[in-house]
């Protein structure tokens, strides 16, 4: 009974360090994706995007663990989902030549008039 409270800080620290390493690796992958998409995101921005990208996976993993649901190749699927979110976030930060507030679609969607 005494082992669990003693082990908890070490398990928590190990889990934290694992997530830090995971986010760092994902940010490094994000550097390659950013170059591929033609964005100029810095490493710090990619770390923040990586944290956001793994959040849905962490929620699903916790939920499935509590419910006792087992999915084949779950770790690989988690990686793919996180990479999908990361790629979406990087692509959303791409600088295009289009000024979206000057297009008619943006103005009509928000109820503004171009005149």
C-alpha cells in the first residue's frame, strides 16, 4: 500500500518527460512539414502546435483506457491522427498572397458590405 504513493511522483515525472520528448520529436517532424508547405514557422511555434496536435489523441487514449476499449494498431493510429492535426495546423499558418478580408466570400460570410 505504501508503494503507490511513493512511486506516483516518479511515474508522473516519467510520463511528463515522455511527453516532452514526444512533442520535441513531433516539432522536428513539423520543421520538415513546414518546409514542405512553404511556411516560416519557428521551432517554438511548432512545439506549441505539437502540443495541440497530441491533445485529442491523449483524450481518446484516456477515454479508451478507462472504458477498456482496445483498438488494433492504436499507437500507430495515434501517430497518424497527431500528424494530421500537426499538418493541418502548419498548413493553416501558411502565408498566401490572398488577403481574405478583401474577398467577397469573407465579407458576405460575416455580413459586411464591400462598399
